[in-house]
C-alpha cells in the first residue's frame, strides 16, 4: 500500500535565500513576526497569500517561471507559515531571533534595530491591511506594552548610533543585558497576545450560525 507523503518544507535558511533572491524589502527576522502576527490576528479576512503579497508592498515579485512562483509561495506558506502556526500552542511560545552580539555601539545598534523591526512586523501582521481591529482586552494590553518596548529599543538604537553620547564598556554591557531581558519580556507579551486572539477567534466561530441544508 502506498502512503501519502507530504513534500519537504523549506528550512529557514532556504526561505531566507529565496527572500534575498527575490529582493524582498523586509528582512527575514521581520518576515517571521509579520506572518506570526497575521496568523494570530482575530481579523477573519486575513489570508496567508495576502500576507505574503504585503511583504512586497501588496504585489508579488515578477517570476520568470511558474516553478519560481510555486517555490517561493510554497516556502513561505507551506514552510514558514505552517511552522509558525505551532506557536498558537500554549506550550510552544515564539522566540525572537537570537544573534551573537558584542557589547559595542555597533552591536547594540544592530540588535536594537532588529528587535524594533520584529515588533513592528508583529504589529503590522496583526493589523494587516486594516486601520483598526477589535482585540480582546489581554491582547490590547499586550500591544500597549509592546509599543512601549518598541520605543525603548528605538531609544537604544538612537543612543548607540550617536557618537556624541558617552558610552563606557560597562555601560554597554549593562545595556546589552537590558536588551536581552526586554527580549524575553517581549516574547512573553507576544505569546499572551497570540493566545488571547486564538480564544477570541474560537469564540467568534462558535457564535456563527450553523449552516442549515436547503430543503427542496
């Protein structure tokens, strides 16, 4: 008996390479959080294809062949998107990208920029193409906290790139520790938002009237 086998999913490295090949203007670390936010959103009209199109400002890149299109969409939707859906599980919280960072101006600036872009991506994914969405109370509160953290990451980036601001080695080491702690706090809030939105979507689906068969 022949068993069905699913095609292998593209790894993160393969997805990253495809994004670079097709000149995606959004960096990979932000792509992850954008898709995650779109998975979490309580907006019932959200779709994976629309989220992928929005990575290129609403329109997919030009492909030379249909195989190229299938490769990119398959990697982002069947691969990355599907992997990210697992983080809707209470026991599988999402983790922001981990990179080796030296306690230097350049290292702090690069890490703070990455974290800011990741939070921007998550919020962008939650809202999608909507100006406003209805969020449950816990998700709304978490979004406010993420906005505060985003401002802190932006402030660190500004200070680290300003040569007029004094920065001792000890101060930069302390700042790096603070960024790592804020990273964990941001992950906690993102996980809370994802779980809160998941519950809200389930409640919305449960209240939809069951479709009754048409009598002839």
